[in-house]
C-alpha cells in the first residue's frame, strides 16, 4: 500500500465511511466501500445456462440434466471463442460494485471481487491448466489515462497470479477509441467495435490457448471482436472470462 492509500485507510479507521449501497456504516477495516451484508447478496451464477455463452435458461430446464445445452444464438453461429466462464450476473450489488470500480475509480472494490473470484474458482474446479496465457481486453490509451487503470487487467492479474499463469497485456491493443457500448443496439455495437483491436506480435499468440478477460459480458460483441483478432494472430483457442454477465 502506498502512503496515500495508507493515509486514507487510517483516516477511514477513525471515521468509518458508509456503505455505498445501503448507507449503513462499514465494518472496521472494510475498505471495499460496500458492507458485508450487501456483498452477501451477490450469488454465483447457477445452472442451467448455455454451455458456451452462459446465457441463463429458465429454471424449469434444470430437470433435463443435459450436460451441454446451447442457446439459440450459440447453436446458430460459429463463435470465435470456445466458451465463457462467468461467476456472476450483472445486476444488483455486482452491477453497483462494477460501476464504483469503473466510473468512480474505487479500486478498493477489487479486494472483495478477488474473494468472489476465488470462491468461484474453488467451487467450479476452474480448468486453469487449459490456458497458456491470460490476456485482458485492453482500454484505448485515452480511456486508460482518464481512468488510471484497466479493470480488465486488474481481473486478469488476479487470475494469472492465483494460478501461476502468464499475463500478456501489451500485445493486444485497442487502436480505436470506441463510443461507450452501453446505449447502442446490437447492430450498432458490432459496427462500433469493428477494427478496435490489433495485435502487435503474432508470435506471442501463435498456437496458444488464451483466456481473454473482461469485466462484463453484455451482448458479447467486444470479446467476439477481440477473439477474432486473436484468431488472426493464429491463437489455437480462445476462452473468455468475465466477472459478470447480463441476464
Ligand atoms: Zn450495505
Ligand atoms: Zn449461448
């Protein structure tokens, strides 16, 4: 922890901040901006869901006990990635937490997100040995300067460190400053993201099995475009990891 972090940590010991979600006072030494009660409301994504893109299915399908079931979209198109791993849904406390991290730059949120990831890895027996490299979805340099960090890189770093995997962060680059995807239709998202990524050194990705990491999966246009670029760089297989997924 740097001096600034230490100082603000000490300060909040004397003057506990309130939970950014429910407004109750935070527990001592909780620097995650959200109280334990609110964090407890985050639940891991449950089956049944699409075995490739993790789109949740109606609970009634759980009784079918089919090991791999694809959603309509996945069964109709050839995806540039093999499968997505995603611990939570992008809603409620998780959505607020990601907003605090990204748009209000509350990096203390990462501590708790790290705990959630580790529970997910443990409970799902996460197949880390499948991957040669962990690659975060890059931010455009202008965005990176504004925010000061890339949240996808923070997540990728947690995964790489936890499993002793290699993190490659400067070889996939965002060369186009795209508009925010949030308010765009799916068609507009695809147009907006086209040509956004480039790879620098083909050799780095060639024949590799890659875990591509982003914070949120909404319609999947960003990770698809990045996976397509990795395919052009001759990656053998690309898997996706995102912290949360839109339902
Ligand atoms: Zn709370
Ligand atoms: Zn699917």
